[in-house]
């Protein structure tokens, strides 16, 4: 029922610029069907696979899209819980929109309880506190910012920061905080700094957990005019070809 409630909330919003908007819902005796606004440019995962790793300017554009999307959701009290490249669609204007709210929750419905978040999400993008109860205060939105950090790492390396052949080993690596920086990797210090800030082990120390302005004001994003970004006035690095109907 949680996903049904989230869809109802999204449908009621007057404006949904950073999510794949809900058009209608249908059901039969077995299934629930949702009709979403069309975003025909594929996924961010496709872009990373075909065009990655991204240079700093391209990565900052797409990451800024994610920041705007998470800011929009968190202001509505929604925690996505499954942020990853496969759940970021490329819209007709080349901007990213979040989709797949099957794991999303309203923060007020969970009371910020850690047990309502335990082991929810996609393994490689799950924050360390989702497997082991955090020692400090649990912050629901922090799990989305951790995942955003993993996505940003992917965009500039075409790899995952934490990877392993089994879930047990993956959890161990995430818990250890041993992000795999390759020696030949050449990225700007400010870019590495923001990734490290997003991948902080403790939720309270994680960039974005206390306020989104900490992310928006990071030196790596100093060239982003957030008013222009919110209004989608920047030219996207790539736009999908028009649909032929």
C-alpha cells in the first residue's frame, strides 16, 4: 500500500518537474498499472554505458538534475530509497527525471524509524546504515544522498565505488568505507571531495543530510546557477531525437 500512497501524493502535486509524472492508474483483479509521462531518451544507465565516463562539466549537469529531483521529493516529505542510474530517465529536453517509486515512503509515515528502512533498495547503492543500525541519529533522506554519491562516482569512472561478487562481501566493503579510487583516475580534487562528502559513513556527517544547501553550495558546483537549473534553461549535453509517431 505504501507505493499506492506515494503515487497518490505525486498525482496530487501541482508541478512535478523532476519526476516522471503520474498520468493515470488502472487495475484489474490481479495487477495495478500506472501510466507515466513519456521520457523517451532511455536511462542515465544507458548514457553512462554509451558515453561514460563523463567529464566534469557533463557530470555536474546530470548531478545537478539529481540534486533538484531529490530536493523536490524531500520537500514533499518523500524519500525515494532506490536512487540509481536505471531509475533516472532522460526527458525530451535532455534533463533527468526520477522514476520507480515502488520503494518510496512518506517520512511522516515511518516516523524516521530505522527498521522501516532496513535492507530496502538496490544493494550497490544502499547506505551503510541500512544493514547495520547507525550509531548516531538515523536520517531518512541521508540514504538518498548516499545513493546520489554512488551515482556520481559511476558517472565519472564508469564503475561502482563498492563492488563484490556476493552481497555479504559487498556489505563488508560498504561498511568499511573503502571506496575504490584507481591510481590512474584523474579527476579534480573538488569533485573527489564532494563524492567523499556524499559517501560519509555516518548519516549526520553526510553531505545533504542536514540541508540541501550544503550540496548546492559545494565548490565543485560553484558554476551552477540553480535558478537557471530549476527553470531548465541550460542546454543538456545530449537530447534524444524527436519521436516519430
